[in-house]
């Protein structure tokens, strides 16, 4: 059996369209040694009950803290040797986790695959018409596409909670500055759901500010 992999899902109100159900089922279908940690950021729906019905470990925030804090809360609760972050609205392709796991070498600290955008079935024709997606799979530091040795966080620390978007770019910068290697593997691991309330779409202004701040910090160094 493979080493334990902690799959961390930060979520708030994940019951819409059974997104969370489908995400958990996709992870369980990987047939790997995993613990699924759902970090609930003060949901007002039945997110916690859904997670518990699948046997997930649930971590609950007492006050809303955001997705970055959710990742850190999951890391603190994780028991696995490897970490994979997963958005509650995406779906991992069957067999993808094993491919990411099998590609590790002694000097590799993380493996990275591609993602594929897809329109959520509940997206209206009008919303599809004004929401462009990438037609081909693409590289990106996305949840569901990167498997990381937990020891990487022992070396570089947790995510910066002052950054609400773009935190994974700052994370890669820390990986690079510490000489920690990320291995790219040319296959699609995760279907990235595009719907009307994607975090990236609803927080674009914050995202641009965070990217600019990260870039300025890198230039100062």
C-alpha cells in the first residue's frame, strides 16, 4: 500500500449542485491510501453533514477565515506523508493520484500535472457564452494537480494568510528559493469546473492586487 496521502478540501457552502459530493467521490475512486480532510469555513448549508457521510475528517472554523487559512488548518490536521489540496467544485480523474505518486524520486519534493477546464452542467447557455475557457489542458499550480511531500512545509512554512489569492505562486517562489524541485508530468489530473461562483471569478480584484504584491516582493529579493 502507498504512503498515506492527506487530501485537503477547504470549503464554504459546498452543497450546491452536489459539487462537494462529486469531489469526494472522485478522490475515493482513486483507490489510494488517503485521508480526506474537509475544512469548513462556517458554512450555512449541510457541508459538514455531507463530508461526515463520506467518512471525511472535518475541521471547522469558528469564524470565517478564507480558503488560504483553510489550507493551513488542513495541514495542521494532516497525518499523511504527502499532501494534495483539492477544490470542492473540481473532479479528479480516475488514476491521476497514483500517477502523481508514482513519479516521485528522492530529490523531488512535488509532482505537477495539468488541468482541463470544463463547463459545469448547471451553467446556463448565457453564462457559457460570456465565460471563455481554455480548450486545451494546461499547466498551472492548481489544487488537484500538485502532490507535495509534507516535509516541504516543514522547510518553507505554511501559506501566507495575508494573501487571499495567489498564495500558491508565493509558495512556488519559496520552493524555488529553497532549491526544492517540482517535477512536471504531462497528463491531466483534474477537471476544473467553471461555474457562476468560482472563487477566482468573484475575487478578481483581490487576485490582481495579491499577484502584484507577490511580484514586488520577489523583485525586492
